[in-house]
């Protein structure tokens, strides 16, 4: 009979560390299986001419034979076999660093598949795919977490720890940068297709979907959450999720519950965007609190909206944000705005809670630590609580960064938020034209660039269809 749990003499540290080593072994096994699939396919490619010469009428392509042979034995459907083959072909061809991380056991199959599917769905040029691979390397290196003691157990000292949401956001951002030439047209086309749809489910329930720009959807959900919390505070026993759904339907069907937005809070969603994008000389996308990417066209729409609130981050000559402070525990609005804009999400690396929905936490607890921008960061309710729990602590490392110490004896580095940036500027030297003429000229240049951009590149594999109030910060 197998034991129900590990023996008591196995420490918490070794229990958690051993689980990470198990994950590394799983990652290696998955990559090894992919490598076998790739090798079998390459061999079928190599002897394709021989098979055709033997039986021209019945010769299978390399892909067809791989599906028939490997899929049957491994118990995978044709779609799944082709999908996994496409993933490993993409990784081994254009994302060699990711492929090597998989073979080493540092990256799991799910994250690797996200990269491959995003790239194959959005990019068609081999040059674009290669450029995306190079841009991802820095992000992946930053999220390789070194864990003491791991190398003795499994031969590697670090593993990839970015969350799937963080990886999706990074892929979305870089792909939009690569496809900036047609970003405006794609946004206008998607915006024109906004609609309301319904899906009927079982047990008497249906789902309503409203299509709108990301800023409006995020703001609507946040407003419903604040109103739901107000009802909970008044004694309503429904969950926040139930209240959000009921309030939305009451508003849409004319049965307004009459719940006002709490006076102590207003929905805020922070958007950080390069100033070149707002000026119309760049199509670099912006980023919402929490990391969600929005196209340049939407960022400009928000900037032109008279109801948007502009907040400019002030920096010193070295690029750091200007110092703000208060002697009280509660931060001022100006401090809150800067902290939210600077950090984007909860301080814990694996938490994606947007800064606008989190609490502000003192790194060094108050009053030992002042209420300043440098001593504050966003923390979701559970992580804010965990930080103060026995055994947890925040420490500053030798290079000035911060890390979390856990009761089991691990230290996790806190990675600063990466903000969108654009280095390209139009050289104004000698320009003798009005702003309107300059804008027309830039528009004409952009249209020419769009006309000459390749749009339908052939690839060596087929695409699987089944896989898969505003605070605007100028930086």
C-alpha cells in the first residue's frame, strides 16, 4: 500500500524543493517526447522520395505518416498530433532558446506551447518569427529563478517562473510591436465588429457577452465590483461574483438595484504608453495595470477622450520617479498615482492582480518606514497579509532589489514592472511645416509602409484552427 504522505522527517523545505525537481523531470520527459516526434517526422521528410517511388498512388506525406504511426501508438487524435508537431517545429526552428530550456527541464510544455501558438497565429514572416525569438530571450532570462539546492537534485539550478498571464502579455506586446504597420487597421476592424451575443447553457442558465474596448470592459467590471462590495458591507449574503452578475442584469433589464458607487472609491484603470504613440509617430502599444496590452489606436482614443485623466510621471535626470512623501500612514492621491503607474501589479512575482485593484503596502512597515513612493508597492489582499505572517519577510538584496523570504527557507526575487518604451523619434531639425502638415506627412509614410508589408507568407506547416474613469500615464 502506498503511503498517504511523506514521512515527518522530510522537512517543509525538502518537500517543496523536491516537488520542483519533480516538475523539472516532467518537463524533460515532455521535451524528450517532443524530440522523438520531431525526429520521426524529420526521417519521414528525408525518405519522402523513396516512399513516393515505391507507391506513387498511396504515398503518405511526412505529416500524414507521423499522424498514422505516432498518433495511433501514443493514443493521440490527429488534431493533437499535428498540433504538437507544429509546436516542436516552431520551437526548434525559431525559438532555439525556448527549445533548449524545454530540453533542460527549465520550461514546461504549457508555456512553450503558448509561445509557439501565439507566434504561429499572429506572425507569418520567418524574419518576424526570428525577431520575436530574439526579443523573448531577455524576458525569459529575467524570469529564470535560481533555486539553491535544486541542482543537486536534478542537475539544473534555475527554472522559468513567469506566470502564463505574464507570458501572454509579453507575447502580445512584442507581436503588436512587430505588426505595428497594420495595427491601426486591425484595431479599427475589430472595433467595428463589436456586438452583443448570447450562449444558452444547461440547467436554465445562459451567458451574455458584450464586445467593447478593453478600457470600457475593465472599467465596467471594476465598477460592478465596487458596487457589489458595498452591498456585501450592508449585509447581502450573495458572493461578489453573484452580485456582479445580478447588478449587471438589473441595470440592463431596467430593474436597477439603486446601489450608488461608494463615495470612498472610484474605478481607476491605469494605462502606461510611450509619448511617441500618443503623438502619432509610433504604433508601440500601451500596457494596462496587470500587464494587459492594448493597441496604439486604442491608447490614442483614450488620450483624446475628454473624460480621461492625464497623469504625467515626473522623473529626475537619471530616469527615476520624483520623490513624494507624507507623514501619515495613508498615502496621498499623488503618491498612489505614482506607485500604481510604476509597479503595474501586485509585488509578488507570481501574482497578476492589477495595481489599481490592490492595496498599497509599506515595504518597511509604518512607522519604521515612511509613506513614500520608494517605500510603497501594490499588494493584493492575500499577499499583503502573507507578507506580515510569521516566517515571511521582505529583504533588500546586495544590488538594491527586493526579495521575499518564505517560512520553508526560500528566497524569491521581486522583478520590477517592465514599462513600454519607444526609442524612435522624428528629427525636427529644419522642419518648416505646421503640425497638421507634419501629421499628414507621417500618415502618408505609414500608409506606404503598410502597402509594402508582406501579408501572406507561406510557411512549412499548416495552421490548426482549433488550438486555440481612466488614468493615462505618459512615459
